[in-house]
C-alpha cells in the first residue's frame, strides 16, 4: 500500500564534467532524470509500474534507462518473468543513486528556505498491522503542520522496511525488533505481548501455557521474514524446540478467518485481534517460560542526514505514537481484559 501526495519531480542535470581515467580526462553527460527513472524501476521491479508511478510512457522510460546503460557501459537491469531486477552494477548504482537523490533533496529544501518556502519529500514506512491505526492520522497531521511537504506512506514487513531504510527508499519506519546495525538509529516506542489464539473448534482454557507446550500445537503462522515468525522461532530455539507449523498464512485477518472456521492455533497480539475481528469468536492464553514480546521502534538511517522536513515528520510520528498509539493500545488491552473476563465468567456460569 502506498498513500500520500506528491508533486512533479524537478529535474536536475549534471553535465559535461570530467573524471580522471587512465591518465586522461573523460567527459560525459549524466542526467538525474535518467537516474531517477532507473531508481524507480529498481524500486518497483517493473517498467510498467515505474512508468505508472512516474506518469511517463513506458517506451520513453525504457529509452532513458537504456541511455544511462550506454553512458555507463554497464547492463544495469535483467528482465525476469515477473519484471526486472538489478544486476550487480545496477545494485551498486542504486546504492549511490539513492544517496545522490537524497543530497539533491537536501540542497533543494535548503534553497527553498532562502525564498521563505518550507517543503521537501518524506517517505515513511508503517507495519501492516498498525497502518490502519496510524496512516490517516499521520497524513492529516503532516498536511496541517507541513502543507508544502510531500509525504509518501507505505506499509510492509519490518525486515523489508529496514532494508528500504538502508538503501534509501524509506527515510524512516516503525519496525518490530529491528536487527542491530551500525547503519540504523532506533528510538523504542513500546513493547507488546503475544498470546496464543485459537477458535471454538479447540477447547478453551484461560491458564498460561509454556512456550514448549505451544511448540507441540499445530500453528498457523506467517511466512518468513514476518516479525511474529522471527520472534517465535528465535524464542523456541532458545528453549530447545521448534514450531509445529500446520499452515503458513500471511496477514492477521486471514489467520483469524482460518482460526474461526477450523482447527489450529496462532500467536498474535491481542489488540490486532480486536482490530480485525470479534473477541467472542476466539480463546486466548498468555504464553510463559518465556513470554513472547516484540518491541516497536522508530528507525532512521545513521548514514544519511535528515532534512529539516524529515526531522519535523519524525517528531510528528513520535508524537502520534506516544500521544495516540500507545494510549489507544493500552485502552484496548484494558477493554480486552474486561471482555475476556466477562466471556470467561459467562462460560463458567452456563
């Protein structure tokens, strides 16, 4: 999912400059439009998708990328059955290209400041399970406080979003359990507990269950590299067991649909269940020895300087998390606890 608003991209050109090579001076043209087009194709993995996003004809896009390949004397892209992927040379150019475009954005924003204008482009990544709670609020706040800013909001898995921060596709993202890296700066937001969740096809219990006992149950679990899958496998390995995977299903709503109509167990945060379904359709058990937790953090690149607009958006994200997200989840968890107690008492008295 990609939401937000953008304006047409200004085109810059670096031309007729020399690079010392083999004792001589080589002259060549480098058009940042070509670089921008190339980066979009790499990011989208498709000329068709990139042409749609850039609002240009696909033949024109292909021609510009080909001119870049001819100029650099390198094949940058390889066509596959599903689209295109970058060659080793293409990956290297993409890495440098994102940094170049980032510096262009900084220069553009600072020059705009001299004219009294504030703006700039910001890309933010949100976890799929939280985008429903955060995306609209974030867009509204940025529109109000930074009317000249261009905001792009996407959702995805934490592993892929961390990679997007590293390669410059995202300026910042909310990540679950970000992998330690000297190239990533993180600000912890909150911790959330994961529960064993199952439908009415299985006998309900309210007592805690050990992680080792959970490993014996047929689990419905997301595919790698989903953060829940990573937490479960890591913690089970620590206690000398591994998950008994009955079915791999991506997406909380899809998992809940499977649980509601058949056997199987899932490991999920309670508030996610409340967002996508009715609690009365499921049973829940706390997991212990050890408990399963996941930490949500705001991550940015330690290698790229944030522009003033990006810093302002970062502050807005943190503010929304602390003032809206965390209190909302705490209220939700309190209501969930009350509702679960009511459901349990009703069942016991029946």
